[in-house]
C-alpha cells in the first residue's frame, strides 16, 4: 500500500561539490530534486564546464529561484536575469553566472539528476533531424550553377527561419543537406513539415528522417547511435516524405499529424529492425 513521503534537503541522497558551489540531490519516487547553492563569482563556463566536457550546459533545467540572482545566456546570446520567487526554464546550450554579492539558491525540478556529475560528458536525450534536397543535380543541369546557388541559398535561409520558429538548432550542413537537433520530438515533426513547404515554394523537394534518443554532445557536435539511426532513416525516405522512428512517434504528443506505419526496416549498421512511420501532413 502506498504511503505519503516527506523528505528534506537537510538529509540529501547525494551531495556534489564543485568550484564555487554545491548541489544536494533528493530522490522522491521517480523524481529527482536538486538544491543548488552557488557563491558570488560562480559561472558555469568556468566552474562546471571542466566536469561536463561541453562548451555550454546541455541540460534542460526547470526550477524555482529561492534567493540571490543569476543570469542565463542562451546559445544565441540572449540574456535573462532570474531573481527570487521566479520560475525558470532554460533550454540546452546555455551559460549562467551569479550576479551580485549574495549566494544564489535554486531548487531544480528537471534536468538536474546528472548535472555537475563527473564524467557525465553531456549525454542527453534529443531529437535528431536530417533533411536533404532531392534530385538537385537534375535541377542544376536545367537552371545552371548560378541560379542553383541562389535557390540553395534561399532554401537554407528559409531553413534557418523554420528552426528558429520551432526552437530547433542547426548542427551541420553538407552538400544539399542539413542536420538539426530539437528538445521536443513534436517540434521536430512540425519543423520538418514547414521545411517541406519552404522547399515546395522554391520549386524543390526535400526528404527528412527523424529519430529520438540519447546523444553525446561536445562543442555542439552530436555523436552516438541516435545520430547514425536518424541518418539511415533519411536514406529510407522518398522525395517529399518525412519518416520517423517509433520512438519519435510515441513521444510526439501532437494531434496535428497522423502517422502511416511503413513496417519494420533493417537499417545498415543498426542492430535489429526499426519500425518507421511516414508523417501525413
């Protein structure tokens, strides 16, 4: 029979110490809560970066500010100040630092279980999207190199706007393709649909493959089986098609789109078959 639980940070399950601060962790059922105490002068990129091994903090934090003040800087350079009594939600790819002479005390509800852990190396859950333009060589032969470069440049400009609108982040480009990452599988699917429309307006066709899983992050570079699977899913997509794996479909809490089961597929270099789904836009 279930019983109520009362816990206190005076008796944490774990304490992590790092330059300029401490983190006390409490496990309550399936949840992990963290009490951070950060001293004046503390900065993530100075005091925690050596533990994380990434250029910026790649954890998604949600929490409550108890006392003190700090600034969070997103990857695009946007800065916000957080003060007592405020709830904060900081996406992956941020830096942060204490301001003023008062210690900064926060309670984190999300993204704290592996934070500041030695050897955590920035392994996070993310959604990886690969997209590329279809039959570009045929189009180049028809319109010429100069016109193609203008069309390609416009597509990448539209792609950047789509990523901004759907909180995605461009990771890499190569040839006629691009790789992006998203904190939300639903955002990745919606972005893929917007990319298809952007390509269509330019008289182009693209295809997209999406997979959700854990990746290793280092200096904004992604690695691991998740990246490999997403690339292989792209290879299965037909012109104008958005293909996703079952993990992405199951985590997409969005009634906007339906998914058509394409069955189990063997992906080169990936152990076991993977069930793929086409997004009906």
